[in-house]
C-alpha cells in the first residue's frame, strides 16, 4: 500500500511540473531564434531533471559527462534502453540533444506539444517515408551543431540485458561524418517497470558517458563494424557496473 501512495505522489508531482512548465517553455520558444531552438530544448530537458529530483526513489550517478568540452559539438548519442525512466534520467546530462522517438509520444497531452516545441524528431516505424524524414531531420540538426540521441535497441529491454542495435544511428553518423558518443545506463530497469504505473523500489541508477568513436573517413560499408564496436563498449560498461561478465548482459551471447 505504501508503494501505491508513493507512486501516486510522484505522478502528482510530475504532472504538476508538466503543467507549470508548458507556459514557460512556450515563452522561451517564442524568443528562441536559434535554428535548432537550442535554449528551448535545454529547458525542456530541465523538466526531465526536475522530475527526477521530485522522485525520492531514484538516486542518479552521472560520470564521464565532463569529457564534453563544447556542448555545441555535434554527436550521434547512442544509449542502451532499460525503461521509460531513461528519458528523464538522461535529461540530466548537461547539453542539448534532440530525441528521436516513436510518433505516439508526440500525441501525449502537454508532453507531446513540448517535444514539438523542443524540436524532437518523431518517427513512425511502420512508415518507410517517416524513417527517411527522420534521417533528414537528424542530419540537419547535426549540420547546425546540435547532437541527436538514439535508443538503437528500438524498445525497452525486457530483462535489463542489452539487445540488438539497429543500424539507423550509425548510418546517420557516417553520413554526417560526426562522432558517435556511447552512453551506458544501468539500474533503471526496475524504476518504472514495463506495463505498470507503479514506480519500483528505491534504485541507484548509473549513467556513464563513454569515449567518443570517430567516424571520419568511414563509409556505409563500415556501419556493421561501427554498430558492433559501440554496442560492445556499452555492454562492457553495463557489465562493469554490475560486476559480471559482458556475456551476462548481452542478449545475443
């Protein structure tokens, strides 16, 4: 029963933040003349960080983010995906990046509108043309010195292990000739369990920004190799967080 009341309180606080944030974000967007609406995006991410702060269940530990000396240097950011909690958790990273998300998220009340204000990128997985539009939008942001983030597994992990990575993010990085920035997330799987509105037990969540992977000179022939290299880096870091062998967190092992 205590977990029910705790979850209700967290949802109430999160919804209150969203309602308060919408007019603020709309005002910022009105005066944000940057082509990529960088300031608007950063303030939207601050909503995610604020939602983490009102949640006593999550203890977030960031590391490696100080390797980013210039927040306007564009990267294709690639992260494993353990739960819906990853989105506000990764919003604690101190730079703006546009999120590629399924189109259904953009239909959510208030949040969907704010995602559009921030310039995030919708994609309909059932529509090939939507994928092409996503690719063009992502490359446009990268050309204008703004990073883009992908969850290349395509969906949340069922058991916390790292799944197969789709090639899309790697195609984009090579086409735009920008580095990949791998990010490893561990501990969020139980924070907001799949198909449940209740928050899990208090959790320590670890987020580590790993060394960038250069794509200079790569071609489409290198996509598979780049995919495997970045995925292995993330797997090894998740395994290190858990103190286990990499094979134990690799769904393909």
